[in-house]
C-alpha cells in the first residue's frame, strides 16, 4: 500500500498501459519516438507522469521512453567553467578593490541537479559571486595580495559544502586578478621604493664598515713589513701606468720626508 501511494497510482498505470498499447499497435513507426540516444558525457533523467523513473539517471547509450507519458531531461556531466566578473569589494582595512575569479565545477548527482534546484548553473554562479564578496570582505589588502591560494581553497570549501545538495562538485577556485586604485598603487610604490632605499643604505654602510676593518688589518700587516710596503707601492704604480700611460705617480711614504727633514736639521 505504501509503495502504491508513493507510485503513480492506478490511473497512472492505466495511462501507461494505454501508451504502451499504442506503441505496440503503431510499431515499427513508433520506435523512432521511443528510442533516444544519450552521449557518453551525458545522463538522462526520465519522468513518468511527473515521477523520476527509476529514481536514478539513465545512459549513456540507448534509452526507451513512452511517447505519451514519459519526458526526459539531458544533463551534461563535463566540467563547467564559471567566470566571476570583477566584484567591487571593500577590504577589512577599508581599501576598495576589484577582484574577479573563475570556478570549475561539475555535476556528480544528476537527479539532485534536476530535482532540487530550478537552474543549477545559475544558482552556482550567483552563489560563487556572493561567496567571493563575503570571504574577501573579511581580509585585509595585504592578506588578499599574499594569500590568494589559501583564500581560493577557503572559497572552494564553502562552495562545495553549499552546493552538495544540488549535486554539484566544485573542483577548483582561482582568483584571477586584483585591481586596486591608482592612488593606492602610487602610495604602495613609494613605500616600496623607500624601503628599498633604506635597505640599500644599510647594505652600503655594512660594506663600508667591513672595508674599513679590512683596510685596518692590511695597514697593520704592511706596517710590520717594509718589503711588503714597497711591493705594494710597485703594484699600485703598475696599476696606474696600465690605466693612464701619460701620467706616472710615485707614491712615497710620509715618514721619508720626516727623515729627510731631521737629517737637514742635524747637518
């Protein structure tokens, strides 16, 4: 009794029997209206007097329907690409940005996609737009620029759980582009340039300090070796002569002149 109440009823079976009888009487002409071809990437949901038969999808291949009592809907199982247009978003730190993305999804439950929602593709598209705006509105600009992959995974989890009852499986979510105002771009560029100059000055100062330490150690070594000092003079003279042949510079130590002055006073 329970099965009969859930089924098409007595009148329904009478109509089905009449339809089947008409098919038999008009055979083989009626066979063209009864046979339908479902492609490999498609599934068909057959309705008999408004009831899904047999509570699951049919196909791929040939399926049989009764012309008077049965209707069917084809559902594509291939992955669908959903482009989310640029959304005007106010971030957590009050910066206006435009963000667009793309969602890849497919139908894994044909019956749920047909019976639970009017237009599954339109519903998924609108839900993706709303979820993108809600999630990015809770992030600061720095988090938005640095954590695209993490944010995309969060949006994917939210969409997947929300569309499960529609028979949708969200395969991937990507944030394509983040546009910020021109004034904010200039401010960020100036800030980055100032930070780069500060780091360059620190590196230059560190290099000067290391160079001064090396020169101090070299001077101490040369002070303890007269022959080494003379060899250094000759090396400097060779370098200058190679760079500019018209000018010859003879470096002389200052203490040599002091010794000459002392000898003159002694004489």
